[in-house]
C-alpha cells in the first residue's frame, strides 16, 4: 500500500514521539507541518527533514495531505477536526476528542457527510499491556467481568508544567486530562458504558504555580478537581473511577478488573507496556501474565497506523471517532452527574474495539 500522507497541526511537546513513530511505520508518511507558531513548526521540520511548513489553514487545504493529525491544545481540537473533515481530509486528534459532546457530534456528523474517517487518542489500549489484558478476559481467565476499579490521583500539574492554567479551566481537570486513558481502557476491556453516577468537588478554589516561568502566579479553579464516579457498563459490570488533582499520596492501583473466577491487575493505561498480573479464585498469589514485545514502548501514533491500514482495506478504525466520542460522553456525564446529583444515562454507544492480534502490523 502507498503510505497515508499525514499533515501535522501542532508541533509542541507531544509531537516528537508521533513524528518518531510515524516515520518508522511504512503505512504513514508525514509530508507537512503546521502550527500557530510557524517558527516552532520550522524548527521541528528542519530537525526532521520534513520539507513543508504551512499555516494551519494552508495545511487543511493542501492536496498532498490525506490525513490531518491534530496535536494542538484541547480547546482547538474540535474546530480543527471539523475544518479538516469539511476540507475532505481524514483526521486523527489528540485527546480529548472535543470539549463538549455537542462539538464532538458535529465532527462525527461532518465526517459521515463527507465520507471521511475520524480517529482519536488515546491509542495506549492497543499497546502490549492492555492487549494482554483483553486477551486474558477473552480467554475467560477471570470469568465474567463483575466490577472494576480505576484510580488516577495526584496533586495537579502546577509544580512542573510551564503553563498549567488550562488544567483548571472548564474542559480541563483530571477527568478531561487523564480520564480518556482510563475510560478508553475500560471500554476496550469491558465494553460500552450505559450510565454514570458521580460526586465531584473543587477542594482548592485557587492554585499557585510553583514551576518556572510563572512561579507565584495564581490560577482560579473553574472545574472539579476531585471526581468519584460509579460506572454502569452495558454488560452489567459496575466500575468505580476516581480522578483527582487534590491528593498528595496514595497506594491504590491504576486499574483492576474483577471477574467471577478471578482478578486482573491492568498496567497504567497512560502507557503501552507494563506488568499484567492475574490471581484466579484458588491461587495463593498473583501470577504474571506474559505480554508481547511489540508496542510495549511509547507507541503513540499506533492508532494512526491502524487507521491508515483500515482506510486501505475498508474496515473500522480501532481508535476511532465513535470510541473517542463515547469516552467524551462518559466524561461529560460524570461532570454533569456531579453538578446535578443524579444518575446520567449516556446517549452514545460503541462496540468494544477488536483485538489488534491478526493484523499484519500486530507484531511491530
Ligand atoms: N505533553 C504530553 O505529555 C501529552 C501526552 C499525551 C497527550 N497530550 C495531548 O496532546 C495535545 C498537545 O499537548 P502538548 O503537550 O504537545 O501541548 P503544547 O502546548 O506543547 O503544544 C501544542 C501546540 O499546538 C499549537 N497550537 C495551539 N493552538 C493551535 C491552533 N489553533 N492551530 C495551530 N496550532 C495550535 C501551539 O502553538 C503548540 O505548538 C493535548 O491535547 C494534550 O492533551 C499531551
């Protein structure tokens, strides 16, 4: 197959690993870079030998670009995704898919209208760690899934991030920042979510930046920073997820899945590899589950590779827009449930994504 010609908009922190990986995959070729900050795009282009630096608008209308890879900041995602599909491009976006389901729906509908494919991060669930967990569940190692616990708790990002303000704005907070990894992994492992019931709070109404260059600057907190939610899955399993920027220390696992015949310890869903442990009903201790070599390191961009192949053979995309939208729907429902003090039923549904095994690129 000819490589899919990718144009990247947003040449910040996360772009490096995408550019490394997409250069190594035969299914993808990065042909142009764009950024609001053209100097930044030019520096990256020179370092990587990528010939073309364009404004975002030029890139969106460039004939040599098949897919727009949107690595901009969250509040720019939906607008660029929409413009890309309206311009006849496929698009793959960093998380979150959009800041609201209303915006997200507009992107999906425009993509459908224009016959374009949409995909979205995270693609960590396609990594060796979580795929080993998917296999373990599919092989019946823990029986039918009963429940799950997920914890992402820390004290926020103002101690290290140079511009942490957006983490405390609407559309930020620990749920929109880290929830996509956990919820996408849960959907990949258990299936779609039907409803949520949450309690949320803002513990510190103001944050003080302690990182450079904004040390001492105060940041008002506009969005919940501690969110605890119950998740009802379509198959009847009950999940609990806590995402927090209000916790100094804890000893909870990232993610555990409990079945009728045993328990599964899932690695950090913000990574591709990690350790997988299982303990069946009669086991005296936890036992390691072997994970594959391929995609056990940082493989951001694997979702784009899968998308390029899906476009070529005409099958569904694994890290697809419908999945990213379902996760957005769940995150928004958690925030809304916390505000209203009532259970919220999701309006979206998505099929559990297929395992990566069997694809020609499944082994690296
Ligand atoms: N940094 C990480 O470790 C990390 C990890 C996973 C995911 N992400 C996600 O990746 C995305 C980007 O994060 P980052 O850390 O690279 O941010 P960043 O601020 O380092 O880079 C974003 C880039 O996008 C550009 N940009 C912003 N708005 C734009 C617009 N409207 N048009 C064109 N360019 C625009 C900025 O100039 C900047 O160069 C975010 O959605 C984030 O959630 C980041």
